[in-house]
C-alpha cells in the first residue's frame, strides 16, 4: 500500500498543515501552535476543502485543550468552548467545520467525569481519530469509484477534491489515484478552474507529484475535448 500524503495532522504538539496559498511554486508546511493560528489558517484559505477544514477545526480544539492551563475539568471545557466559538466564525458556510466542532463538543460533554488531565488526552485522541477516519473513508470511496474507470480512459476533472481538500488521499481525485494504483493506464485533463485556479495550482500539482499522466487545459476547452471524443469520464468534487 502506497504511503498516504497527509495534508493536515497532529505533530509534536502542533497542528501541521501544508500552506495551500503557496502552491504550486512553494511547498511550505506550517506548525500552528494555538487555536488562533488555526482559525487564521482556515479563514485565509491556507487550508481549504470541506473535509480538510473539518479535520483542522477538530485538531484546533485539541490544541486549545492541550494549551489550556486549567486544572479543573469545567475550566478546561470552558476553554474548549471559547476556542470553538472562535473557530465557528472562520467559515460560516463550511458544513464540515460545524460538524467537526459539534462532534468534538459532544465528545467533551459526554466525558465530563474525567479529570482535566485525562480529558485533555481523550480530546486529542478523538481529534486524531477524525483525521485518520477521513483518510479511511477516502480510500474506501476511491476503491469503489475506481471500478467505474476502464483501462486507457481519459478523465476530466474540475476544481480540486484531492488530498489537499482532505486529511489525505482525496475524494474525487482519490478515485483517480486508486485507479492509477490498481495499474490502470489513464490520462487526466485538468480544468484550470477559474477564478482561483484550484485545478491549475492544486490538482495539477498533486497529479504531477504522484506521476499520474495529465494535461492542464483552460475551462472553456473542456467541451472541445468532449466533442473530439477524448473524454470518457468526468469526476468532480
């Protein structure tokens, strides 16, 4: 099994993530040391993609718990709730953000009987589980989706729903990745995806990194390639 390219994870007491605003020219990794830095990363799109935002928020709450000086359980829970309120303001329309925060707060409230020390450990474990489960789900989705791709297919993509949009592996791009890993010979046509060019900056970078054959095209070229019969599949996030 190929090593997973993780885009956001817990590392040495920090939330580590790849700064997507610097791609594709610079691969910069950020070690976020408090939940305010996590909030800034979400708000400024240093991390983007619904699953990735959710995972980052969960790890941000774990970071808030680890950084808390509270020795009393209720004080610790109050600190986590304060961090949750800040994180909720970063991306009001992000469904996964609120799902992850709600799951973390429900977990905290259901473990009020633990000491502050034990609760800190449990909160971190729960956040890491969310991160790991995202990759497990993506791998499963990719495995099922890859069955729909035939050998020698050409595939059109739009935007980015790869590892960069998740904790790793990817959803829509994970299907392509799984097909490639299974030995199918494929070629990917990548819409540039205006106006932010997520296809040109992110999807193209991911596919090049994996060695998957691909061609970058402008958005309005997609119809032309379909008309020529060069596209057998279209996969979008």
